[in-house]
């Protein structure tokens, strides 16, 4: 084994200079002529978290031919694509908070927010085109299509309790894991990895993204608004059926009273704030969150297994730590 970082902070320390390059370019790409709108977009970028998708892209190239100048447009493109999807996501959800800040749709009309999201989508596509790599552009376009598919699945299956795990898996692949998969694949392509390694890194990114979204669904039920930067229990209120809720019904078939309460809350008709609070509490206490985290851990195991074909060394070590860190995050 080569040198092994301890946690995500070590990964960020190694990658700090290159992630800073991504940050600087992101700010350039969201500058617009309308000062107030520009300030809002800059605020979204500044509140952007750990940049896990561009980080995944950069790390996927690191074990191979790593050139930050070649990677930078794609890394910026995937983060802009992610930001644009959040803008549209918040509009669909009518969310008022994102990462602890007011969303665009809490300030502007729906029409304005959709156009702003489209603008950021366009900038992301322009960045992908700057790679001058047709395969990268194809992966980028495919990722966008999958994101839209995932969002549509979420809209059309809202408040439907008779969903299978496979339905959930397809939905979260589209909404979240597809961009992690695409980011890793694009990084490997631009890093000039061979074809089996490119496919292995795509599998790595997909499994990382699946684990990430399952943990996100757990946090929605487990943490407070202050900790996750958006309203806690939002999925239940919107009737979005996530893995913990599915597991609650699987684990508690005999508990008719509480099962009926959760069904009523998911249905949304006549549910009070107290009902939502009680439903959240019973799901927390049912063992469903712990079981969901076990499933997330299996996805992380599969992500690490995919890395076996990657040359050993610091680059592979960093990818392994990134995968493990997805299980321990709190927001």
C-alpha cells in the first residue's frame, strides 16, 4: 500500500490548489450583466460545498496522465451542470432554502428562475465543449439526460408508496449518481486511461453517487435544518419516497398504527406539522436509517472494488478515501 490519507480533509489538502482553480473559473462563468442577479449566482457558487463532482473528475485522472489545464473545463462544467440542476430542482420543489441560503425561487418569479437555470446549463455545456473531446461531450450530454430523467421520475412517482427498490435505484441514479459516474468517466477519458480503466472508474463514480444519495436521504430524516442547510424532513412533506421510508414499511409491517400515520403523511392530505414530526420520529426509531446506511456502505464497497484495476498509488488511495467519506458526512 502507498501513502494513505486519513479522511476527506486530507484529500482536500492534496487537491486544494487545483480545486481553487475550479472555484476561480466557476466565478468567472456565472458573471452576468445584471448586478443583483450576478450577486445571487455568485452566492450560490460560494455556498457550493466541497465540489465533490469536479473533485471526482480530477481524482479519476490522477492515477494516469494528469494535466489540470486539460481537466479544468470539464471540472467546471460538471459543477455548473450540478448547480443548474439544483436551481431547477428547487423550483420544482418550491424550496426556500438551499445550503442554508435563500433559493432563487424565494426571490424571483418561476419564469425568471427557470431562465437563470437554463443560462447556467448553457454555460456548463460551453465548458464541456471547451475540452474539444467528442467523447467527453457525449458523456456530458448523457449525464444531463439522466439528470432530467431522474427528476421526472421523482415528480411522477410522488406520493406513490408501491415503489420497488429498483424504482428508487433508477430514480437516484438519474438524479445524483449519473453525474458522479459521468464525472469519473470524463476524468478517466481526459487522463488517457485505457478502456477497461475508464469503465471501471465510471462504475466507481456510479456507486459513489448511489451511496451519496442514500446518505442524503438518511440525513433528511436524521438531521436538523441548521445541520443540513435545508428544511429537515422535506422529502416526507413533498411525498418523495426515499429508501428509509421504504425500509420502514419493510421492517415494521406489524405496526399498523404508525404505518398508517406514515402513509397519511406521505399522502399529504390533512397531515399536520405534528403528524410530520411523529412520522419522522417513528422512521428514525424503526431501524430503517441504520439499514439504509448498510446499503450505502455496500455501494461504497463496490466503488472501492471497481478501483482494483486502477494503478496503485496516491491517486487510487485518494479515490478510496473519497468513497469512504461519503458515509460519514453530516450535510
